[in-house]
C-alpha cells in the first residue's frame, strides 16, 4: 500500500497559501483521476483510500498544523502497516523557485518544520518527497511568507506546474523512483 501525503494547514484561513501546496496538489490529482470517494476523517487526517494502476493507495491531508504533521503520518503508517519506502510526501520548498519541483528519495528536512516532524515521528529521513518550489522573499519573515496567499502571477505558474506534476504522480505508480527522478528532476530555471 502506498501513502501519498500532501502537507498543509487546515482551515479556510490557510487556503491558497504557499504552505498548502501539498493539499492543493492532492486535490488536483484526485480530481484528475475522477476519484469519487469523499475525504474521510481518521487519526486527525483527511484521507481517501483507493486503487490506482493496481496499487492500493491512501491520499492523506493531515489536519494537525504543519509542524505536527508527523504524528498523523505515523498513525497511518502504523495502522495500515505501510512501509517507509511506500511513502511520498508532497510539500512546499523555499529553496526552489516558483514553477520548479524536485523529487528526492531521502534527505534532510531543509528547515521545513513539517518534514522535520515527520522525520522525528518515523525515526528516519529515508522517505520519498516531491518538493514544490514557492521561492523565497528575504524581505518578508519566513513564517509570514509561507503562510501568505499566493498572488495571481505565481498561481498561474503553479497551475502550469500542477499539469506536469499530475504526470509525475501517474508515473510514480508505474516506474522505479530512481527512474522517476532521472526523468523529471532538472536544475532550477
């Protein structure tokens, strides 16, 4: 069983903020695949359990705040007996320009508090990630920046990127992750 986790913060206040890229990506993918199941609540996470290309899959949007995402992820991992190698975390990334993304098979949190909490709860940093660039504005406090609304120009860039990322997720269910990284990772534009 695969666990695809989109990171974000719950509530209307945080919709369309940079930190909620993971939620947005999961919503786009579920829509694209015409998954009719409704999001259900379990262990403080909204989830859909389905099958894609003969893979059992859980899509998860933790409903704790970003910095506490790890506890929710750990409960799903334990309850559904998910292997660490079958986890993909989708998150925002300040170090990537908006419109860019990077696939990683493991690594540090890079200062991302949601990833840090997941690492602490799982006891490893060897889970797969899809990091989506949100750029970084050094003139704005980081907390205010990541919790800030995405402006219309950046949203256009993200909508174009989401189209490509839908293909990335389709391929995630079909090919080896090393092959996926080779196919899609590229330098920041």
